C-alpha cells in the first residue's frame, strides 16, 4: 500500500527586527507575540512546536522586556517545542564579512546552549541571495541542510527544463560549494508563508488546501510537503490545531501534522527516490529577468556600508589579533567585550538593516550602533597596543640620538606591508598635578624645542619624514589605580613610509635629536601632472581622468576615474534608470588640477569638478510612487532644473605603492540619481573575479539569456578584478559594495559611489527622504594593475590590505622581551588569505583562520616562536578535528584543499 502524502505544517514567524517600522515598534509586537506563544504552549498540548526564526536575538529582545519569563522559555526549549538558533541574527551574507558570518554562527550556538541545544538548520528564509561558501560553512557548523527563499529558479518536474547552474527540477536540491561541500537545499518555492493562516471553516479550508497542496506538489520531489505557517511579523495562529483537524477530515488521503524542521528533514530523507538537481556556487537569481534580485540594496545608503566595513575591519582584522598577541604577553583576553561589540555590530546585519531598505528611523539607530561597536573595539585596541608596546625592547634607540621618542607601527594583515603612515606624538608633556599654573604649563609646552630631530628605524637608518607641529593640546590619562590625570602637551604629527612591516607584526622607529640631514630621495613627480614610482606611472588629464601605466607589463589603462551620473526612479531595493535618458559623465569636463602633496614617499594630485546635473526626478515620479506603480513600469524622467555637484578627488601614488589610491569627496545636492566611477580595462575577458565571503568568485560578464534588466550590477566586498591572463586591473574599495562590468566593448569596471532614492519600495509607499543621502560623502578606492593573475601577483593581497588600517602607538625607552622588528608567526602562501586570529573562550587556545583563494590544493606551512604544546585543526565553531603533530621548528605543515576554509588551534603552555 502506498504511503500517504504528508503535509508538514511548521509554525514560525519571520521576524525582521526593524524594517517598515522602527525597531521599538516591532519590538512591542514581538513581546506580544511571544507572550501569546507561551500562553498557547502552556494551555494546548496539540500546538506541538514553534520555530523562532533561526535567530537567538529574539530571546534577548523578548527577555529585555519580560525577564520574568525566562524559565518558561527554557522549559519549552528543553522540551523541543521551541526551536532556537543556530544564528544570532538573520544576516545579509553578501554585505557582511566572512568573519561576521562565523561570529554570527558562533554566538548563536553559544546563546542557544544557555537554554538547550541549537537547531541544526541552515536557515536563510529571506536572504537577498546566498554566497557560494554557504555549504562549507554549514557543514563546518554540523549542519547538513540549507532552507532558503531566493537565488534559484525552480522549474518543476513536468516543465522539462534542463538543469543549469542556477536551476533545479524540484524544491529540493543538492547545493555544492566551490570546495565540494554538499548540503541538502530546500527552496521555499511557494515562499515561507505558503501555509499561512490555515482556515478552520470547511468551505474556506477546502479552497485553501486544494490550491496549497497542488502548489507544493508542483515542485516537491517527494510526497513530503512543506507548509510554512507564518510570515513577516506574523502573529501566532491560535486555532491551528483546529485547522489541522479540519484538514484531516477533508483529505483522508493526506496526513496533516504539526511538524518541525528536524522531523521534516527525516521524512524527506526516507522518502526521497528521485535524483535531485545539483546547484553549484552562488545563488544570485541569475537565471531570472533581473528585475527582482534586490541587488541594488548594495548601494542603498552607502554610508551604512562604509561604517560596516570599518566596524568589521577593526574588530576582526585589528582588535582580535592585537588582543591575541597581548594575551600571549600576559594580558587577559576580553571575551565579554568582543561578544558585546560583535553583537552590537551584528544587530545592524539583518537584510532589512545593512541593506539600507528600511524607514529612516531604522537607519538613524544603526549609525549609533556602529559607533557603539567601534568605540568598544577602539578601547580594546588601545589597551592591547599599550601592552605590546610595553613589551618591545626600545632601549637600543638611545644609541641613535638624544631624547628618543619611540613609536610602533603594527601590521595586522596576513602579508608583509609597506605604506605611508601618520602618527601623532607627544613631544613633551606636563601634568597639571605638577603644581604649575595653567599659564606656566602652557608656556613651558610652547617653549619646547622641536628642531634638530630625525626619524630612525631599529637599525639607526634615517628616514624621510614630514613633521607637522600641532601645537599646544590638552590630554589626559585614565590610570587603573588612580583618578584621571590631565596634562598639557606639545604634539606633532609625523608622516613617513613604513617598509616591510611583517605580517601580524610590527616595526619600531624613534624620533631622535640628532645632528645630520634627512634621507635624500627624489620627488615622485616627473611632470606637472605626472607621478611615477618604480612600478607605476600616473598622468592626470585635463578633465580629471587619468592614465595608468603598469611598467611591469607595459599595459596602459586610459580614461580612468571618469564619473558617471544617471537618474534613478527606483527605490532602496532596485535601481531604475529613466527610459531613454542620456547618461552624463565628466569626460571632457574641464577640471581644476593642482599638486596637493609632494614628498619623497607620496605624491598627490587634487582634482575638482563643479558638475551641473538634474536636481531630481520630475513630478511624475511622485505620482507613480503614490499609485504604487511597479518600478520597472515607471515612466518618470529627470527634472529640467539643475544643481551643482562639487567633486573633489585626490589621486595618490606612494613610493612603494603597488596601486593608485583615490579619495573622492562628493557634495550631493541632487535627488533621485546615481553616481559611479568608471575604470575601463580594455582587456579581452568574458569573466571577471570578485571578492565574496571566504572566496574569490568567478562571474560572467554577460548575464544569462533570461536577463532583461539593462543593469547587471552585482555585489562585491573588497575588490573586483578583470584580467586577460597577461594583464589585469583590480579595483579595491572601502565599503562600496556594488559594481558592474559594463558591456561597452572596454570591459569597464563601474563602482557605485552614491545612490539617492526617496522610498523604501516593496509592498507599499514608505517615504525615505534621508535615503536621498544629501550632503557630503567621502569614498576610497585603489587601482592595482597586475600581470594577469590577481592572486599570484599579490594584487588581491594588496586589495585585502587596503581594507585594514595601520595601528600606531607611541612608546618610551625600556627593555623588553620583544625585538623592535617582530612577528610571532611566519607563513608564506600566494593562495591563502589570512582571515582572523582570536582566542577561544572555553579552551584558551589561539585560533587562526585562512581560506584558499585558489581552486587548486595548496600547502600551509606555519612557524611560531610562541611556546605551545601542539597544533590542531578545527571547524569554524572551533571544535577540534584530528590533531596535527607539531614539528621540530615549532609549527605545522598541512594540505589545504581547493577553496577550503581552514582554522588551526594552538594549545598554549
């Protein structure tokens, strides 16, 4: 006898913490929902279970208001009627870093274990596309599945469409990552609300289930059908047990159960008898018409993306490595502060938050959270670098001159680094406690002699250095054992080139009183508008664009840095250029050009534009927004009224620089438009490479045949690269997450700098005047030419370093266990990108993570002078795998698979 088809009804609510309402208004509704849920679980054993949207922050948010209900929550979590985790929040993966996604999983598991066990469900109900490394991250988290709502176009069994990279014959599929990891993918083909509000009335229930059962069977590969009873901010369906009883009466051939994800997965696995489609890599809805991908959330409110990039970078690439080194030197590792800082940052990572697609109140609160998280990270950095500075032996600088003022330059990236750094030093300091009047104190500081000083390295070599006298300034110490200590000081700013600072290491310098002249070096200017170092030549043209010559390959890139402006009659989710509009550019627009900086270590040219552009869209846009006209069908144009956009561009070349750095300041007084920077590559290529989460992914330049949207913008993190195998151009950015490789015959890389829109979009009219982003904005990019392979040439490493600020610290003269040039670790690999270094809270072990940028196997050889018992391999949850044997020189050697994310633990003595 054939098995009955089974309808698995899973109760849930998809909880956007903030979106079309500010956080607290959604918060109030959350408290009401969980109150009702607990009462229902108390009083009705037939209401079997509820899924809390895969994110433990729901528990935090609820208990913040209802702490008295903690035991009730724990009871039902322990009993398995409330399923929690595995995430802390439901993030947007394309706009958040790999490490942020790992911390999200780690903290979600940690918080879940305070109540019970995390549900091992890879839950991505509404994520705006999914990154290719998701299967590997799931398997390393002990999760063998992924439930998601976007990214793949299902065909349905009877549609007879052949499988392709972004298609599936069923709602169930095998999803394979670039490393070969495979998980069972469950696509919410009829959305995560396909079992919402089940009727109890017989007539209504019959109509409901006739349609719902047929819709599910259209895509399902088995007779186990999934129905999601809930939706965005959906209140609890209190009469669901009655509705299920009614369904059983109407459909005796169907088993209706109030189910949960683990039971549904077990049923799927036992019932599966059809071959499932394999889908590989990223899920970005590329096999669609291109109008519903929501990709332009990558450029909505760019200022949020910039703040997020900064916040992530200083936590994962600065604070954690420095705190780890300080811990090895005896300082306590502040796990509690890191958890707080990460949680605060991640509260900005849900898709409706970091994507910039909410009402204005939401994004104002996000700015405060970014500040709060950054302030905690900066405090950790200040404490850690002080501990490290105290351990560095600076006594030798006394031999190189009088009254030495030592300073440390720390490189927390995974590669040796050369670049221009600046540090503010107290040339002299007088504490107010010392008894002088304020007038006497100020005068003594003003009288400090700054002449006759030179900058030297740890070998005593004199370096070129620019000194800026910042004058008399007030400061204070906050000692651990006494009241605050205010002082007056004479402060100077030193700027110089730090050379070959080792990876995860430091070099020490000193500003000393010493007879002699500064080191001699030629200017990098070889003409009024031409800058040149050993590798690159930059010539700025009259319209502010520039030509870049790569001396290594002889390749010349021209028309770089032209700005483009178009209208945008879309919304926070999607860009839409008005039909027939002529694109504006600064090509041929006369620019103001002047030398801004001319030092031996850096040359900079300032370019200014005053650009007349339309002030806004015309009145038709307001009419269409009020009428809820779908954005691809809008006919609005740009206004005939114009405003001036002032643009200030600084183009810089450093003495040891591998790329050209660009700083652009925009004074935006226009609405309903987009600004991009254009970088033609003139390279023959059908694909390009882009930085994504733990992966350098390859994407096609030309979209699939189904694609109808004239725009083919995509997500990036650190960089995008076009190469023809013999030459290439990498464009790195700070928090500019949207790019497009144009189909213009030149393979131009277009980077979105600003997008101004006036409405949220989606299911109604929600005005967002602050999304017009009026006012001043500053963006940063770096152009890195290379010999054809961005990985082996080091261009990708340079782009990753561009993301991470230098760390500098003033010190004093003292003995110490650390040499003036120091790194605790050494490894060499063109293929492996360093990702993180942190301490594990439970074991106290040091954790270091890399990922293989290559699709080929490589080897990691690591040595260290840190005393340790042994090394071992771990998952991203830092759970130990089979241990590796420590070799004789204090390190390890291991094979790293293609695109593998590899984490090593070091058991310290």
